[in-house]
C-alpha cells in the first residue's frame, strides 16, 4: 500500500461575502469518521497548499499510531485562509470562515492553531461562530469526554518559564529530531551551530530547547530580517522580546549582535538550518547559498522537491516535516486520550521518546534502502496504513 490514495475526500473553497478573501478546507482522509489538521491564515494561501498540508497530516497521524496507546489515529485535513493575520479585518474573516465550516468542525474536522493563528484566537473565534470547541468532532471517540476535556484544558494552562506547554511541545519534538541526527553522526552538541527561520511558536521553542541542550543559535530570522552572532544569540532574551507573531524587538539585541537581510539565515555558518516559518522557503535558486549539513523542517513544506534533489546531490540531508514537526499534533491527542497527563515533564519525556524512536526508524530505513529521509518516511507510512485500515477503517 502506498501513501498516494487519489484525490482528497472533501475539497471546499469559500469566499467571504464581505471582503472577498478566499478560504479552503481539504479533508484528505477519515479514520473512524474524523480527520485532524490545523487552520492557517496567511496572504497568498492556496488550495494546492492546503491540499498538500492535508496529505501531510494523514501521514503524521499514521506515523504516530501506536497499537498499545490510547491515542486513536485520525485522518488528515487542513484549513487555510488567504488573508494577512495582521489585517484589521482578519479576525472577522476568521469568524465567518468558521461559521461557514461549522458543520464540518462539528462532525469530521478537528482543528487548531497553525501559521498566523494562535490557539487562543481560534478558540475565541470558534465560540463566536457557535462551536463548542475546535476539536469537538473527536469527542464521540472518547470514553470519558468530561475527563478528557478537563485534562486537555489543564495541560493548556501549564506554563514553563513563561511559555505555555502547548507552545513548547512541538519545538521539543523538532529539537529532539536535531539531537537524534547529531547523535547518529557522532557530533557533540556543544559547538554545533543552528540557524532558525521564524521565531514564533515552533521556531522559538525549537531554539530554546536546542540552546538549553548546548547548541549555539547563531542566526534567527523574522519578518524584519535576520539577527545573528557567530558565538550564539541570547535565545531567552529574544524570546522575551518577541511579539505574538514572532517578531523580535531590535531594542533587545546586544551590541555585538548583527542585523542582516531576511535571507541571510540561509547562508549562515551553521551545521543545522531549521526553517520554521512559511512553506516553499527554500527553492532551486536560494538552496545554492546553503552550506549546512542538515535542514530540519519545522515548518510545513518549506523545501521545494526540486531544491531537495539539488541539496541531496551536495550532501545536504533534509529531515522532513511529516516527521519533524508532528509532535504538536500528537501531543494534543496523547493528552486528550490519556497517554500523558497535564504535566510538562511527562509531556516532554513522552515527546522526546516518541520523536527519537520515529526519527531513528526513519533514518534506519533511509540507510537500509539507500533513499532519502523523506522517502523513508513515506515508506514507514505505507507500512502503518494497512494496520490502521484493518483496525479502524479507512475512508477515501
């Protein structure tokens, strides 16, 4: 069985009757009648982009299926709105989109924050749109709905050094992916340099975990440009100085920190690049500037396939998004279904173990088959899908 199963089950295009902004919903597949996937808002968002992300969610769900766990695998879906989240009309557009998608959110699509949107904003808009919750489609699958909802709410209330647990677990998973690759290559953490594009939820958390593991974060890019220091930036100071969109207040920089162009992170003298912002960030032209050994995809679809082929020919390994950034989605369901409690250390330990196991199996498969990590990840998905279909059913 392959991961290519034809056209998505549901494809919807919505036009806001007031502003003309377009929105999209793609349900790639259903398992037990439900699909999981976030809602993003960004200018230029397209149906093709959302469809690709929905297929990626199908893969992420399959990869994290554990027959011994309580977490029930779901299908994959994704929503997208072509609108600048900073625009004055953005929130009202979000509410109208969710109101239009309400029948799907209530029955088949469990959603949450993604690029351009925070979970708090999604929750507020969902309530205004008349929804019980952005994940209410999952509730019928729970054995004790009240306890599960309370457990997830308690988990979202947990903070670690001023940052919510929900905003940290994804970055914990990305960081563990980096550390697993370094361990397998026999490289020490100290002295390993990292450049991060995007300093929002995923990029900021990844930088924090890697810095605390002893790696040097030598460059961070946001919408204003790149800040850099060859000996490492003060990650905690930058986290304290960022806004809700991941933009760093330049007034918090140290005198020796440099301000560079927006694409300077690509050519940073670093062993690891972590694109953690927009899709399609690395193309066939700008890949020529990359000297890093690994690109670890914290964002969804940041490396174009043609660019990945060129990078592979130069010995640059891309660890794919469907594995690397899957921790946030998995943590939601681990918590809701009761595999982990509302405790930061328990959540981080479970995430680290799961991600290290998954990345290790992907790299083992790539080495055994003589393929790329992405091809190996697809092979792992193909192995899992028959098990899921046999136990839970699979709806095209």
